[in-house]
C-alpha cells in the first residue's frame, strides 16, 4: 500500500461487536490497543493493563474480524523485563489471542527485543513519539520531537526499528513535518496519530473516532459521528417509553 500510495486505515477495537462493525466498513487494520485501560476499564492510563487482559480482548476481537489485519499491543512490563519473556508474551498474543502482529512502544533499549520477536516469526509494529506507557517518565502526555535533538533522535529511532525488522511504525503526537520526514526516509509504512497528514496511514481510538468518548479530546482527534449524543438520546427515549408504558408495544410482545 505504501508503494502504491494507498493510505492505510487503522482503528482500535476491544470486543467482537466493534471489530465486526469496523471490519464490515472495510478498515485495513484493527489494533487491540492497551488504550483499553482508558477506554474500557476507566483507568487514567494504560499502565495497569495486564497481558491476560490483552489476550482476552484480542481473542474476542478476533471473532469479529474477517478481512482486516489484527494487531495487539504488548502491555506495560510484558516486554521490558527480558527478551526471552518478551518473545513468549508476544507468542501468547498470537497463539491465544489470534493476533497477527504485536505492537511495542520502543526506545533504544527495546530495539534488540523488536529484533528477537521478529526473528521468532512474529511481525512487530514499533510505536515511537508519545509513548503512553512512559507517561510518568515523560511527565505527562506531551507532543514529542519539538527540539532539533529530539527530532533527530526520533528519526534515528525510526531507522533502528526498521533495521531491527519492524514491519510498521506507529508515530504518536509529533510535529507533522517530522512525521513526513520519517515517513519519506523509511521503506516500511508509518501510521500516524497526532502526526499530520503525510504518514502512510492513520490510527484512531474507535470511541474517539465515533464521538463516544467524553470531552475534552486531544487536538488530533476528529469525531466522525456524535456517538454520545445518539446513544444518550436513544437511552432517554427508551427510559421514557418504559416509564410511560409505551414500550413494549404489541409488536414487541408474544401473543
Ligand atoms: O493503545 C492504543 O490504542 C494505541 C493507539 C492509539 C496507537 O497505541
């Protein structure tokens, strides 16, 4: 797709129903993101998400997927402890979760891990830029790569990831010109989130894309529907019809 200049669409999903929906819509790739900590579990960050939870959600998502590529996030401390445990944890996402690839948030420390997982036969997506699993180290969720040194570092890191065998690079929250420079200098595709319009593809969290997430949303999110408004209105209507005895009607009842 990169070679043909076809943009790659990626979206997160955490359950079979949503996966079936986005797959039917023709999405290219589904990511079971560890953002499930924020979106599904109501947590402030992704750090508490466990490998067991990622395997469970990946497995149920896989039941809704017919065509899209299915990728799963490796959660915090599932690949940082040792290369060996990273390979076996990545393997569990493939064998038990039915994922087709795994995603790791990388810096120089984890390039060997990318290499080893890939060497074990598991396709790897490297995630650079804003890495939510490093929120406490970074001191918050901040745009990365604004200074010349940081930008050079991210460009270098992108090449290390490609050289280590990553087949895809997710770039989060960096200035658009830097994302474009990285994209043009790599042969593997880049998928941006908060990284401008010149990456090879885009990823968003499903609930943000569908307007289901409560405000405020990050600047890089566009709501493609007013999901919250639609579902709150539907629920209000349902409550009102239950209370006024309008629902269930004869049509909804068995004779
Ligand atoms: O966890 C996640 O959903 C992600 C994407 C937003 C890239 O990492």
